[in-house]
């Protein structure tokens, strides 16, 4: 197996194959739930992985990667547009690494590092507020702001006023994570793509995770919608990330279920994966501890992850809202992690193919998560 020498002196293997324990009995019942969603035309296909800290014990591809312009069967190595899974997997993890290394503090204001951001009521917005979506920013600014050069687009974001009470009101916002992505670049001199690839994905062996899939990775991508006369393939679906060149803190990442499984296992192992430590144990604890969110039905989030918010589809009915966490993406991606029960799942679909918002991923997420919880959590608790 080839070795790779990183600039920081860490030596890691180029690939990291996860061990595969035997599957728990009865888990195959989830297959019927996925096929039902396909038959209801909610998604064209899916890839599901279920595992724990030691490895993956259930892996399956269902249905079709694409149905237009011609049918292509789904494969386990299909590459998906992660959209908002970019937020925790790339951006928030990068921020936590910078905090761990002493280059950033949760209490730092964004304006300390990006002075242009500190206008129109934003001078007191902190890193922690943006990680928790409590910075008072609009969920999405107008697409009219995304014209011209990338710097002109960022300048318009920096000039935005606040919309909600800073530090108090929870409002899920892509804008906040665009800013966090820019913060990574401001501090390190590397954009969020370069930094997360070099400092997170390559060390973890996530070699099929990138903001710019090319070659074989691009060929294995699941398409999304028919946009501007062609199928959107291997380019981010999110319109703001697309206009920013495909690299942004809120969307733009592409990955496979197996790569995301490595990331989930790292978190279950408290920052370590197969002998390589990415994050200190205390950093993982800080990143994954729920914080209460005023204004969201007494919900909670962590620094980058959802736990118990208004969108609860990926948690299902069994996973504990106070100890498990995960995230979803608009195109139909999701993962959920339960440290107490040493369990995670990754469910990837392309629900906006072929008919845009006619597809939906909420039902399949909810049903699959609940089924996994019923079999692997509820049953074990009753023994």
C-alpha cells in the first residue's frame, strides 16, 4: 500500500479500507423501505451504509444513479453532491481544527479576521454564533449578489445587514457558512477546498471527497436537475455555490458513502481513525455537544451538526436528540451518528433527479433512520 507524506510531517496510507463486521440480523428489512421510496418516485436510487466505530456492517446500492438521459444503475461507489453536508464535513471541521491549533477562538468576532464583515450591525458576530446559525444573518441573500468576480460576490456578502437578533435568534443560514469558509481561507491562505482536502480528507483516507470531481469521479457522479439545457453533473447544484465557482463553505463538496463512513467512524472514535488522530478528544466533544436554540421549538444544534431542530427527518423516531447528531443536504444526502450506541448510517440519494423538487428525501430518511434505530437501538435496549 502506498504511503503519503503530508507537509505537517504526518505519514498516512493512501487508502484506508474499513473492516466489515457481520451485519446484525434483520437489518435487511430496510431494503423494502428504500425500494418503496423508489417506487413512489421520491428518489431514483440510493446508497446506504450502516456501521459503528470499528467498521461498516451493511452496505447496499439501490435503484438507479440516473434515469435520464439514459438509465444507469446505482453503484456503491457513486459520487453524490453533498450540498449542505459540506457545512459540518468540510467547513465546521476545518474551523474546529483551527481552534484546536490556536489559530482561532470560538469567541473571536469574524470582523477581527475579516474587517470588511464588521459593518451594518455585524461587528459582534462571533465564530460560535455562525457555527450555531445564531449570527443574525439572512438564510440566503439574493442571487443578484452573485454576479461579477468572486471577490465582488464576497464583498456584497460582507456588506449585508443583520436580519435577526445577533447571538439570540436561531435561523439556519447558508450565508453564515459561506463566511466561515472565507474565514478558513483568510487564516490559512488556503480555501476551504484545499484546507479540508489536505488537513482532513487525505489524512482520513477520504480520497473520493472533493469540491471539484474530475475524471473517474466525475463519471461516477449522480446527476441532479436539467439546468440551462444540460444535466447538472459533477458540478454543485446549489446556485450560490455554483456562481462562487463550486467552492464555498455551505455547499460544493462531493463524496461517496464509503468516504463519509470514514468520517463518521472518526467521530465515533473521538477524533481518531485506525491509528491516525485528526482531532483531540476534547475537540470532538466540544464540536458535538448540543447547544439550545431559542426560537426553534426548544431545539438544539452542535458546532456544525443538527441534533433536534425543525428538520428531524434524518434522526427518525428512535435516535436520541440529546446525544446523536448529523446533517442533511437538499439534494437528498444525509448521515446520522450516535456515540452512545456506537452507531451511524449514511444515506445518499439524488432526489432532485430527474424532476427537481418533485422528488423528496424526507420520508425515506425518516423511515430508514427509524428502522435502523428500532433494530439496533430499541431491540438492544430491551435485551
